[in-house]
């Protein structure tokens, strides 16, 4: 589904990502872990076209996309929910959902998909006329995911979807991610700080440190490593 090959990314003279390679399998949930400043969000921005790479290649469904404009990457099946959610705060829930379908023209299908979002996320139906800024943090995250789904993505990028959300709501967001994967086969790439959640919901995990991949593997294997035990699980 997604192939990142020897990618380097700079901010001025600072190298934020150094020779990173990753493979995201179709139909998988993959988590990207690492400390703040390790390059996680920079990699997501490079995938979605918000940040240019210095060198290397990014491929989506066997097509090289690192020079493709961001809006065309959306049309190729890529959706990105950034850290901070990126909602239109003074637009209603309904208006935000319609914005997710901005590149689509079939009004009947759009209407049908909005109804499907309301079935998946009943709280959004209850709040459909509320401005996004008036929703709780968990409701905003739900709306951000639903808006991304309105683009009909093949690959969903979620940048810290559990950040700043109450534990019970975190569980609900994880349930939604798993449900979308199981029922739709939606390939999902997640940046997450909560290692226990990442270990629970992912089939594959990458760990970044100072812009480099230092560990990669299945959750059951990585959970036994000394690094995970010391840094994340305090073992």
C-alpha cells in the first residue's frame, strides 16, 4: 500500500528525518512511535505532500507520489488527520463533513456517505448543526476521522488521535479504528504515544529516534525488547 524508501527531510540545515524506509501493508494497522521531535509528524506531512522530501521516494499503490501535489494525493486515496485535527472551527459538523467530499461530484453518493458517517458516529448526528469548535475533544477527533472518511480513502493517516482525550473516549476511538479496519479493510497508519494502545491495535510497529528507525516489528515481538520495556513500559 505505502512504501517509504530512504527518505531524508530537512528544515533548513537541520536533518529531521534521516534515511528512513518503511513498508505499510494493505489492510493493516501500523503504528509509529517515538519521542517528541523524533520526526513522526514530519514523515506524515511528507506522505501527504505538506512537506517536501530532500531525497528518497514515497510510493502509494505502486505509484511514486513524492512529487504529486497534495490535492492529487487525496484523489489517489490518501487521507490525513493531522495533530490538532485541522477542523474548520466555525463550520458545523455537517459542513465539515461536506468539506471532506469537496473533490467529489455525485451529490446522491455524498448524501448517502454522510448518513453512513452518522450510523458509524451517532454523536455527530446529534451534533450535526453544532459548530466544530463547540464539540468536546473526543467529538472533534471523531469528526476529523469522519471527514477524512468522506474522501473515500484507501490509506488513512492519523496523527495522535488519542492525544488529550479522556480514557473512556480513547477506548471508543480505538474501537472505531479497529472497526474500520475489520469491516472496510481500511489501511491505517497511526502516530501514537500510548504504547499500550499501539501494541493492542496494531499488526506492525515502527519506532523512531532522532529521525531514524531504530526498531520495527510485530507488537508481540517488540513488547519483549529491552527498549520497549525501559522506555515505554517502565519494566
